[in-house]
C-alpha cells in the first residue's frame, strides 16, 4: 500500500501547477515521478510503509524492479502497518438486576464496545499511484488513444490518518420491569449510547473558501495546499455521536395459543458523521456538522403477535398430524421519517 502523509510533504519540492488548466508543468520522468531539471516531485508526501520492497515483489510488482522504476525515496522509515497500533482496547461490561419483590425488578447495565476495522470499501490504499497510475489523454484516436499525447494531471489519492483509532461506543441503560395482568410484562427503560472515533472522510487538500474567492478563474488544483495532487480523501475516525431514548414495552407471554405485545421508542440520535462514506464538506470547520443523524427516527411503534389457528388441533388424529399446527404471526412497525438533507445539484 501507499499513503499520503502531510509530515513528509516538502514545499521546496512542490510542482508548478498551471492556473489555467490545473495541470503539472514540465516534463515528468515516468521512471521516478520527478519533474526533469527542477527537483520537483510529483510524489511529494507519498509514503510506502516499510524499509523497501520485499524479495517476493521482484518479478511480480513492476514498481519493485529498479531497472524500470525508482521509487526508493518513498520508503521513509515508517512502520509496515503505517497507522498506530491501538493498545488497551479492553471492553468491560457490567449488568446488575435487583428484585424488589415478586413482581418488580430494576436492571442497570453499562459497557464499552469497539469495532475491529476491516478493509475499507472507499479508501483503497493499494490503488494509489504509482501502483495504479492515472493518465489523461487529449485528442486521442479510437484505434490509438495515446496519439494525442498524455497530460500531466494532478494525482488523486486516498489515505488514512496516522492515529486511526478504532470506532468505539459507551452504552448504558436503566430499566424497570413489572409483572402485569394477563400474564404480561411491562418494561420502561432509559437507553443511551455515545460513539467516539467514528469513521468519516475529509478532503485534506481542499482549498479554503477565502483563497478560492480571492482567485476567480484560477483552476482549483492551483489553489490546493498540496501542489501536484487533486483531492486527497482521508479517513480519520474523528466523528462522534450521542443517542438517548425512552423505551416502553408491554408483552403478553404465550398462553392459550396467543401471544402479543407492543413497544414504543422515543429517541434522539445526534452526530457529526452518520456513516463511513460521509465526506466533510469543509475540512477546516466541522463545528456545524453536529445535528440529527441521517437515520434518526424520533418515534417508533412496533406490534408483535402470534396466534395458533384453531383447526385440526387434535394431533392424535391423522388430520391433526398432517394439517394441524398452523400459526399466524407477524411484526408491524410504524415510525416517523428520517431527517432530509439539502444539497446543491451540479
């Protein structure tokens, strides 16, 4: 894999970008990615974890062949895993139940939960240049696309933060339960969950609105802080969330061929990043992102039911054995809608 790390970006080696076209100026050596005669580096800030290509890469990875390419400078001494190893991911849980009498019980519980991170489906660290190069051809022909000549386009890469903490949540609840009439149980509880280090993404190469406003007509790539790159989409696990709810349920236990119940949830979920693919619109100011979650449903009512059909109930007879035992069951849910967003069509 290969990532972009701002710590290794050297402004003295920045490429020159055309304000009109947004293309990299000069002749780029395809073997090294350096701009001929200038010392500018189109891979400025890119990092390959580890100390060098393993022997197993020889003959399999073209970029590992020193006769074809020279990217040894991109090995900058960072660890093979790049992001920090997270220690102390202990997940304690505690639950306590106290019975007041035969019909009344109090329950409390709390715990910490973390997520084991898997392979991201939107950040592809193995698909960045030079392992997966970008190319743009102008005025090419159908039978010879490269006839028009290739343009030195800026590199579009994805990366992840050095810290990259695993998403975690703290959950707690307090519940009161009481045995009721008709062999039923009433439950009233407060349930909450706080999420931290939640996954979201941001373009860390986004030009500020002030710079864009001060340079009308200038190509966006010429205004970005890291020259030679287009968007640099980074996942940083920096979002937070808070969920609070009142949960009430009444359920009649199965008896006499009948079971049913109803539950109601009044909840509120707030966050500044509702899902992994959320891209921060302004990487320089995330203060206005806090609001209702994309999936927040304020009111939810659920009915459950199960009924034994009163036909062929005598299982001692052949008809009962072959045609009896049928039930009607189901779950019906009603809920309020989720928040809607406002976006500009482009």
